[in-house]
C-alpha cells in the first residue's frame, strides 16, 4: 500500500489515479476520490461549504509523495475551480492555489449524531430468538444423522445430504445427485446439525405452499426438480443490464417446486460458504473482526438474498463469538415468493427489490437504517454494471454500509475492476497460491481498512 493518501479523480473516462500526498496537520483517509468541482468563493478561500454552512472549516498543506497531483492542481488553477471529495461527515476541497493545499469542512458533532442513530430499536426483536449455540442440542441432533459409508450410505439414505463419519465429523453434499463429497470436523458437524434443524422449519413453510396447489402438488415438485437440474435459463444471454448466464429466471424462482429443491440444496451451499467467508474476512481485517465478534447489535442485509441462508450463517458465526448479540436481518430480493422462508429464518423480507433500479436510499430505507454487513451471493451474473458499482461505492463511502461480503461462482470477477476504479478496497479471501481466485471478496471503503496481512485461514473456517 502506498504511503500517504492516494488521490483519484472521477471523470467521463471513469475513476483515474493521479498521485499520492501526505498531510502532517490533518488526518486523511488512505484515498480520496474527487467527484465534483466548484467555483464557490467560500470554498475557494476555505472558509465555508455552502451546502453545510454550520460545519467547521480547516485548511492544510499537502506534501506530494508520488508525482501527479501538482499537475492536476495546475489544471484546477487554470480553470479557477476546486475539486471536491465527499466523505462521511466531511467534505475535502483540493484548492487551485500555487501550493498543494486542501480545505476540510466537517461536522464537529458527527460522532454524537451517529451514536444516536445506532441506538435505534427499529427492526430488532421482530422475530423469535434462534437457539444457535446450544452444543448439547446440536450434538443430540447430529447423533440421529445416518452414518457415512462410501459404498452404501447414499443407496440406503435416498434423501440425506449430511452424514456423520466415524471420526466425529461429517461428510456432506451440495449437489442434487450427491456426486461431490465435502468433509468437515466436529465443529462443522454441529453447525450443519443446527442448519438442518432450521431448514426443516423452512421446508414446513414450503409444504404449506404445496398444499395450496391441491392434487397438482406432486407433479409441481417433480417439475421443480427438473427445472433445478436442467437450468433452462442458464445459457440464455440477455443485455448487459439483464445479466448473462443467469442460473434461473425470476419466473422459475417463483415455481414452488423449484423452491423445494432450492431450499434443500442451496441451504447447505450458501450457509457453508458464508460461514467461511465471515471467518476469512475477520482474518483479513481487524475492523471487520471487531464488528462481527464484539458488537452488541448488528443490522445485516442480503442483496438478492432469497430465503436468507447467508444471513443465517452470519448469525451462527457472530453468536459463536458473542452469544448476546442482537440482529436485525433483511433479505432484499426481486422475487416475492421467498418471503415465507426468509421470515421462518427470522429475517425481514422486502420484495420486489430490483438491484438494477434501486438507489442507495432505497437500500437504507428497506433495512430501516444504516447497515453493518451487506452480503451479496451469486448476484453479479445479473448486474455487473457501472451503475451497480456506483451504488456500492456510494453505500460504502457514505458510511451507509460498513462492510460488503461477496460470494460468486467464477474465479475472475469483472465487478472487481469497477469497484477498484471507484476507490474501494477489494480483498480476495480465497487462497491465491494457485492463481487468481475472486470467488469470495471483502469490500471496504479504503479509509476504513485495517488489514492484518494474515496468510492463513483462522480455525473458524469450519468447512
């Protein structure tokens, strides 16, 4: 990482790096992205920001540590305007002066105001508490699971996806045909036991939906099994805004029989991936570790979250560290049919919620306040666009989302370059020894990064 503050400029070509500076008299974040320009006299002389007349002001000199910023200031000087960067509770103006100089406009009471916002009770306590840390109950459940035998277990247990092995751990599957074996130790076995118990509650809701279909229910389940396996929409290519290589269409997600299969199988995949993602993110950044492991309250959302198994994993991970933490969970999805399942998992549900059309305000309003953890799983195949990157950049830089967790299918994600161009920090969480692997990402505002430089995964990566 470069020493000092990296300077970026947003223009019609995108976001460009122009140089690096240091400042001895004012604390600056690791990066500043200048997105606007002004000729307002009170900004040029560093006395007042007209948009925030009650804010305090302060001027400070900069030292150039990597060339490029002086040339940009020369451009500003020729046009007699200042460049403006918006931060949370602060505005920084790069002035068109003969020397490198900034004016900072800031809200001196910002910390007190944010504390009052964070104390909001909205969204908490809306659902019954989940018992996710009772080891004895999980152990009792795990002892009822079928015993693994490579030759006969699948044949003798047609519907089972999780088996206990003879070493105290588990063998489990995530695919419908149970071809690919996954392994975990005792900790993973107990986590999966809890997941299976909660998934049973979700499947009861699915059974209620199937009963509404009357005699057609059995045929609907079989049709859903076929749609799940054949993925008829997988190879349909749409416009850039619609996404490419979508797994299932919105109409297919609404199919109750498809939902039956999805709940049984994707519960395991989404849960195990997100649990490990939480552990890896804590390894990578000490600020994220403190947020997930010590907070008394967390407001978390899943964008395109469907039945919300990602949020269930966040809950399990955080409560394993801090049993008393409270949650307000929000699953935001285009398809309204996921509602009963997300609510069965203790999550508020908002739909239809179209990521291609929403604004940052829409996200915050849907979640009834600023978000601590935003999870995105397998959504960027639908919406890897500059507009999506702008949305996420605004949420993170404005402090409306503290951290973003991403899980995706492929090793190379186009969204990464779009986010980096907007001045965000993107950390791959999967091991990189075998080459680029961007399937799991931690995304932060650069000014909030507290990197640990960890080179190995924490023991909390249970799967």
